[in-house]
């Protein structure tokens, strides 16, 4: 058996996969993917632009939204070159170092998105449960500290994960199942013991999304309890309306993530192209839908966008 590792004279090369069984139709399939990328990049760029431009949007809620849009932009750019390269030009080859770099940023910013959603949940909790102290609790300095803390957390989680990939040796099969590098997909090709890699990957997952999701749920339990204590039904409705956009953003991030995990675990009878399409679409759902949701549901953002377009 041919064993390959990253210490060979020639750099170790892997091969990305488009959509199994639909190779002849890749150019046509690439059209909706290209449109999704355009919507994601233009939508998040517009959100960032109006928040930077409009002085009235320089508030904690919109600062966190700008961080979310930056994260979504980076997530889209992480897979743009390899996915469209595979679909359009059959550019399937990628070196191990390039694969590790893409994996680091891809997973890191997925965890970043989860952290931003938690920060936004905290912002909604403070705004509804203690509105008089909102401006003193969520100062610009504290928001910057929260953003910096999330970056440090993701870097600390992902650095050992990607460094340990370098120690793996790979057998003659170097064909990945997706059009981008994914940690589980990559370590499964290893012909050496990858248990440490799997354990570190799970630790990184549970210390980020596994921690953030219960905290978001807890914050909404407290928000609902506080909103229901408001005497007027109009006040209750106003409190809940301020959370609709964030609840939608949480749903479109966690529901596809959970669905993809269930399909990978239990959907063995499904055709391979179902897994691949779901994995590609999953990464594009939040970047595409988040700007649309916040543009439609948030009056201040909508008015700012209309003002810019006019």
C-alpha cells in the first residue's frame, strides 16, 4: 500500500469532488450556486456599508449585525474559489497545506457565527430585560472585547485541530467527497490512527456551538419570561418583534447544521449527491438569508438601504 505524508519531496495533493453522478451537468448546476454566492456577497456587503455609513445605526445591535455580516462574507469567500473552480474548470487538485488553510478558516468562521449569534442573544436579553442599563452594559469597548474574545476562542480551538492533521499519513486514496476541505472528510482518508484528531474535533465543536446553543436557548427563556411580565399586550408584541430577526438567524444556522449531521449519520441509503448538495447548500444558507431577513424585518436597516439605493 502506498503511504503518503506531508514530508515527501513533492507536496501532498488531494482531489475535490463536484457532485457525484452529475458530472455532465456541473456547469448547469453551478448557475444557482453562482447566484447564491452573488446574493451572499452583495447582501452582506450592503449591510456592512449601510451600518458604517448611517450614524443612527451605530448601536450595539447593529455592531453585532456588522460582525455577523463580516463572518458570512468570509464564510462565502472560503469556499467560493474551490467550489466554482470544480464546477466550471474541473480544477479539483488542492495541496494539503492549502486544504488545511481552507479548513482552518472555514471551521473557524462557522464557530465565529455561532459565537456572534450568542452575543446577539445577549444583546436582545439586555435590551428587553434591563433596557435602562443597555447603553452602560454594552459599550463600544465591551463589544470590541466580545468580538476579540470570539476570535481568540476560535483560534485556540482550531489551531491544535489543524496542526495535528499535518502528522497524519494518507494512503493511495486522496479524493475528498466535497468541493471544499472539511475536517471529518479529510481525516477519514488517513491510514494512520486519527482518534486524537476526531477527539480534538469534537472538543472544538462542543466548546463552541455545543456551548453557544444552550446559552442562546437559556437567554430566550429569560426573554420570554420578562416579556410576559409586561402588562400591556402591545409592549409584549413589541418585545417579541425585536427578536424575530435574531430567532430566524439562529434557526437558519442551527437547523441545517443539525439536519446535515443527521443525514451523515443515518442517511446511508441516500444517494451520494444528496450529501454533497446538502453540504454545499448548508454553507450558503446563512450568508444568503441573513441579509434578506434583517433587511425585511428590521425597519432601520430597510430604511437605510432604501436611502442608499435612492
